[in-house]
């Protein structure tokens, strides 16, 4: 018997799944799989709750939101072109499953385990039997079509790839709203309805934006820039990422028989190339956090100390040194390492340089402006958008709290010398 399932969402309010419709029955079946339920145990923002205490939402809630955005966009575009109906199942499932391959603490996992979530999303969609069998019921090549959306190939004239995997896609339209809400900031108030209402098709069948929507896209890209600078690349996130990376690298350098690691995390750390579906899906935030809690008490130093730092939020410190020349950054690093060793800290673990590149907006021609006569690139339609394409780079020096005063005095001396 057909029924409606309602997910009460803080961003989109009631997300209603109507199982009398095949495409939405498919969505409910996918939601109920073990692989998708696992996303409840992966934090959307990794360690951002160490800074913004409300940032506890999961990849599960975000993925539902992305599906909801995709459904709204589908309903708008199918009014413009009934042929777009053929994309319904692939669009809905692709939006829902786009983050299936995230590891523990989301993007931090990619740094500490050399893990690409897009690759694992493709793998699970194409090979994980519970997901694959559901998708096959609704089209024999549905899984292949979805997995192809997560590649980096040219996306010109591919409306599904524009909506699922581009610089302005359903994923970003949800996470800027959701992450702003959960962190208590007001940067990410995207005008979602305005953007959707301005979507149309260009003559080459690609998705385009009407001129009336350019200002909303400008707003979206400004907010994206601010969210990266203030939340995603926050120095506390960078410090947490550093500590977790050093914990895992130290575990790798230990004799694996001297420290307890369960078989699933053991594979992720030591032999990631041998991970199968069961191994991958067994690793989540809870699994890794439990190991860190055990290592805090049972591992040798300095691993135990790093674990205590992470769990108790007694973190290393970091100073922004982006303004220094490369040679001064290296001189400061050498000084910091020396002071670190003098205070009985392993300088390879407790201090270092962490640099972050923010590429800015990369249009890659995925979304153009169509006024009914002329098709033009977004950056040619807006000076502001062109400015937001400029890449940015930041540099942090990381060090223990104990040597904070000495490091900051050295930074000040470099700064005064260069004035």
C-alpha cells in the first residue's frame, strides 16, 4: 500500500517521499540500505563542532536535502522541456547518493587516508549489491549513468552533471544553507528559490541561467567564498586535521602488533587498496573516535598525547603567517622546530607548516547565461563573479601551546623587519 514518509528537515521543512511514485519509492528503498544509513554516523562538517558547537549534522541529513533540491529543480526544468522526464531516476538517485563514499570525519578522511570520496561513491553505486539491485529495478543502466556523473570529464551540454557535480550544483545549494544554519552563522542564506526559478535550457540542451538569476548566483558565490574562509578552512579545523593526520601516520610507523586496531580500520590505515565494501562501510566517525579513545590510554607516547589533545580539545595552536615570504616561513619553521625539541616535543608531530589553497570559483562552462538570443559565460556576465575566480592561499604555523609566546614574538620580529 502506497504511503507518504515525511522527513522533518530544518532547512527544507517537510521532505515528503510519496511511495506511490516509482522514483520516490526508489529513493525510500535507497535510504533504507545499510550504506545510506551509515551516513548518519559521518559528520557533515568533520571537526567543525570544535568551533561551532551546533555543527553536529550528518551526511545523511545533507544527502536528503540534496535530493530535495534536485527534485525542486527537476519540477522546474520539466516544465521547460518535457524530454527532461527521462532523467528523473538518475537525477534523484544521483543527488541522494552523491556522498555515499565519504570516510570518517568527511573531508578530513581524504587527507589522512588518501581517500577520494567520489571514487568510493562510484564504486558503491556500481558494485555494492543492495544499492545496485535497487537501481537496476528502475533501469538496467541506471547505476552506470549515476556513477559517470562523479567523474571529472567535460560537463558541457550534460545537464545532469551540471546539477550533480559542478561548481553550482544541488550539493552546494544545500550545504551552504545547511552549514550556515548549523554553525549559527548568517553567511549562507542562499536565495534558492530565485536561482531555481531562473534555470532554463540553452539551445545546446545544457542547463543555463536567465539574466534575472545572475545576481542570485553572485550572491551564492560570495557566500560560498565567505563560508570557506570562515568555516571550512577555519584554523581549528586545520589543527584538528593536522592532529588526526599525525595520529594515523604515527600508527602506520608503529609495529602494528604493538597497538590495537580492529580489522576494518587496520585495512583503511595499512592496506587501503585491499578494502572491500564491508571493510569500507564499517569505518565511520564512531569507529575512529572509539579507537582514538582507546589509544589515548593504551598507545605509547607521543600517540597517546595526540589522542588526548584531540578528544579533550586541548589542541595545538596555530598562527596565520600568509603575509610572510616563503623564505621567512621556512626560517620560522626551523626556529619553531628547534624550540619544540627544546621543550621535549617531537617536532615532526607537534609543529609544522600547513598551507591551504582555495581555488575560488571555477566556472568550467557548466552553467552559462541564456537571454533568449545570446549564450555567454557567467564570468563574462559579472565583474564580481570574475573577481571570485581568483585563487587564494593561506599558511599556518602549528605548534604546542607551551611555546606560543616565543613563536609569536618571532613572527612579530619578521613582520617588523619587513615593514
